[in-house]
C-alpha cells in the first residue's frame, strides 16, 4: 500500500514539526521508526547555548540517572542537528540524553511546557 505509506509519512512529518502528538495515532509511526532511547528517561534542563552549525547544544541539566551524571552544565552533540532548530538560550527543555562512542548526545529535545 504505497499510497497509505506516503500518507502516513506525511502525517509523521507534520506531527514532528508540530511537536507533541497523540499516542493513539502513533501505531504506524512506531512501526516505521522505532523510538530511539525508549529506555532512557527524559530529563529536564535549560538551554545555555545553541550551535546549529556544529549540531551542539549546551544544557544546564539536573542529575541524569541513566548516565550516572550529577547536575551540571555541559555540551551535548545532537543526534540530529534538526533537533536544535527553534531552540534558544534560556529555553526550558525536556530532553533525552545518551552516550555513544564515548560522547554524550541528545537524542530527543523539546520545549518544556
Ligand atoms: Cu552532564
């Protein structure tokens, strides 16, 4: 069902642009894009600096249990630089951090409401 898939993909693109999306419509999305870091908890932080060109973000964050890290301010590399679009200094965010090849990365980040 190529047409259906294209429609679903378009819906996913729209949903990810908007941000939050209802979980009930997400079955097809999940099937095509397994959620990265589903086991990693979301953490709260505040944006101190965004470097879109380098795909890096400086976050002041609370303790990260999954990374065994105390609260601090540090630089994360974004798993996808697009994650950082629209973020600016001072934004309160919820994010999911992980460690990959010895570097700390952000695999999801969104404004905290
Ligand atoms: Cu840290």
